[in-house]
């Protein structure tokens, strides 16, 4: 199976999923510093954003997809901050 490409990830859906998990973006929360929790939360985001193929991806492809999701989130950070504010 091909890697998930950045352009295949729906930015709006990523934003919606991240908004449900404040520990991924709210630096004032204690959980923001918990790398294990944040990894688990990104796994949840990816599972929801890529639900149709997530179970079929290898561990390495899941890691790459999480990284693409993180990149997509960083690119969409301004939009997210405007929605939350």
C-alpha cells in the first residue's frame, strides 16, 4: 500500500480532531508536556482522519502518516488558533 500523501489529508478534519484533544496544542495544560500521551492522541487523530486505511498500514507507514498529520497541523495552525480564540 502506498504511503499516505500530505495532500490526501483533509486539513479541516485534522483540525477538528486536534481540537478535541487540547493536550496537543494548549501549552498551559500539564498533559502538553507528556510525550507518551501526545503520541497516543496523534494516533487517535490519525485513526479518525485515515480511518479507511489506518488498520492496513505498517508501523513505519503509521509513523510517517503521523508525521504528515503533524506537518499538516503545523501548516494549519493559524486557522486552528483563529477558531479556538
